C-alpha cells in the first residue's frame, strides 16, 4: 500500500510540474500576443538625417502611413519663424503632406515655391501656410524632435513645442 501511495504522489507532482511549465509558456504566449507588432513599433518613430539634403531639395518620407514633406529652404525662400525648423543654421519646413481641406496630397512646384493641391486648387507657401483656396488652415506639423542633424518623427521635442505653441 505504501508503494502505491508513493507512486500516486510522484505522478501527482510530475503532472503538477508539467502543468505549471505549460501554464508559464501559455502566459508568455498571451503576453506576446498583446505586444504591438514590430512593424507597428517601427512606424512610431522615424529618424531622418537632414545633413545630406541640398538647398531647395524636397524630400518626401512616410511616417505612420502619412506623407511627410521635408523642404530645405534656400535663402531666396520666404522665411516664417513661426513654422520653420532651424537645424545646423539651415531652415527646413517639416509638414504632413495632406491638404487640410479634404486630405489630398499637394505637389511641390519649385518654380513658384508653393505646394499646390490638385483636388480643389488649394495653395500653400514654402512654410506650409495656406495662401489661396479652400484649405481652412496651414499644413499640419508632425510631432518631431531634433537630435544633432537628425529629425526624429513621432517624439515631441522643444522645437515642436515652440512651433505649435506648447512651449
């Protein structure tokens, strides 16, 4: 009888150990399923090196499925201290490239130094300020932070706070 009880105790403890290990793996898998996908995490922050940009160059990048216009202004372009970002003694326009009227993507016209929306004729100057047509407000500024000559989209830094009036 004592041998039978010992065998039952051993089987009970072995089953309990296997169940505990299985439970730990199941909890780990559940936690992993709650974490955001790597592609979603990567879309949260985007770093752009501004140093290789030429004067007058417009670069369009994607951030959170939205086009971001980064324009390095040349000295002839109109300056706007309330909207321009200064990085390493160069002025840049950083805006979300969606018209504030109906969300179309404006195109950059270097000859007139304007963003023009083909949908309803909205016009924005080189700083993204609406100057003509139906857009109710300037192009939106994405949250950003400056780290040396790099622009980090998705993180609110003091430069962004100054532009949007949070400083």
